[in-house]
C-alpha cells in the first residue's frame, strides 16, 4: 500500500499541508517546521490533478496506469527519490516547496484556521502563520 501512503501524503501537501511530517499541535516542538507544496491562484481540483500526474510521472507513468503498476514502480526507488521526483514535477508546474512552521495549540486558537481542501485559491505563503498537518489546514494572518 505504499502508493496509498504517497497519494495521501501528496494530496495533503497540495492542500497546504505536510509532505513528510505528520505532527499534531500538542506534539509539535517549538519552532518545528514541515515541508509544504504550495501554489496560489490554482483551484483545488487543479492542484489534485497536478499532484496525481506528478505522483505517476515520478515513476515514469501516466495517470491512466493502474495502481498496481504504480506500486511496482515505487518499490524500485527509495521514498526520498520518489518525493524528490514528485517535487521536481510540481516545481515544473509552478509549485514551490517551502518549510513552514507547524502550528501549536495556541496558534490554532488565536488565528483563522483554513482547511486546505476547501480553498480554491491558496493565499500567499507570506500570509500563512503555520500549517497543521493533522487537521489538514493552515492558519492565516
């Protein structure tokens, strides 16, 4: 089920959440950061389509390939190689990968929390105070 893990992590990242780390607000050490994949002025559906295309492209496939073929191809590369290839593909589509601070409980209670999957146009990263991978969103200022 390795592909399911990558697909889930990838979908979270495209929504403005973590690619690699799944840290909850109570467990987040002060100053913890996590990589996020971000692109403003792009609909949620387009972000999902781009992510899907890049997950398959990372192993030399198109989205029309079967999940079984995706899994077989992913087994031939390391997680790091797969993530790097996905990130390169997304960068080619105008996405940026940035390290953003992980929200703590105080952030979540004091700011405006936005669920990434409900946003068609992500705000600029300069307006994002922190991200909350477990809650699937971010806090804006």
